[in-house]
């Protein structure tokens, strides 16, 4: 039985959590989610209107218990960056077998990547593009390219219309909607792909832990719409094999202290334009 740790139970993260946790190989799940379910979440979420005002983490826990009463569930209603919860998050990551990232902001993705690499855990990430025109799924393993390697490569190699996504990571904070929000259908399409990739990585851990995971890509872009000057075709997959970069500010020197890691993260975020 495997222990899954996930950050984020929003409109994209909750379907992934639901689909992956239906697999009987998952016996334990730790969910990190600080947010409260808000009215604007209803159109694109699994939870009902009647749940508005409740904790997303507790709603997710209830949802999973109704479908997997045997599943061991631990929720951390904290922000990923909360220093007071750092020890609990570190302990959960150390005990987990596999991670899932379902957050929108770049700093959170880099932070999660550092957490997973610190504890030598494989993990997956799904990203829906603005307006739901498509999305990415990525997988990461110890010793492979980090999120900085992947993000830097894709930023140089792929042109997509992707305005800054809303940040739901701060409880009670202001909510900034994207100009054209993704539909529940497009979110579900990428979430399903994310869940499938996660289960494939889990199967590799279960059946052939000594064999490298090889789905044929490091990152997969699936287009969902034809968009002039962006995507020539709808429903087309693009596969990217991305190697660990010798120029990556995050993993090239393998920072060994929190201070050095923070410096590397700050430099990488500045280079990507998210400082």
C-alpha cells in the first residue's frame, strides 16, 4: 500500500485526487490545502454549492471517505509556505512514496519541487493553460530534471497563451480571475491525463522499482483547441524529452542548506520573471 502526498484540492487537484485514490494500491493520503471553498469555485469544482464556506481540505476528506472508507487520510489545512507547519510538511513528505502537485503559482511549484527532491520522491504536475486551450502534464524522479529545468526548457521552446493564473493559495486573500477561465471540461481533460500519468508512475514503483520510468516523454502538452498563432490543431499531443540542464540554477549545484536553496530559488524565479 502506497502513501500519496498532494498539495492543492482545487478544480484541477480534486479530480486528480479522486481518480488516483480510487486505486486500491493507494492506502494512505496526505493532503495540503489551506483554502476555503468559495462561490466562484462552484462552476468548476466537484463540490456542491451547499459546501461554500467550508474547508476544501475537509470537503476532500469527506469525499474520499465516502468512496474509500478504508483509506487512511491526513489533512494539513496550512499554506505550503507556512513556516509553522514546515516540520509537519517535511515529515509527511519523508513518509510518502509519491507526490502530486496541483497548485497554480510558480513559487509554489518550485517550493514543491525542492521538497520532493529533498526527500528523493517522484512526483507529477498538471497545468491547465489559460482559457482551457490545452494543458501540460509532467513527471519528475530523483536524479532527473527538476521543475526549473523543465520550466526553463518549455519557456524557451514552446509558445502558449498563458496569462498569470489566479493565486488561491492564501486563505482570505484577494481572488483575481483570469480573463477567460478554463471550463470544467477542459480542466477535467487535463486532470484525467494527470491522474493517468500518476497511476502509471505508481505502477512502475509497484512492479518495477529498479527500472526507470519511461512513458516516452518528460512533459506532455495536449492541445484542446485550435488557436491562431498558438496551436495549429486541437486534440494534438506534443511530447518533450527534457534532460537535466547544466545551466539550471536550481539543481546544478545541489544546494545543501535552506539558505543556499532559498538563494537558488530566488534566482530561478527572477530569471523566469516571477520574482
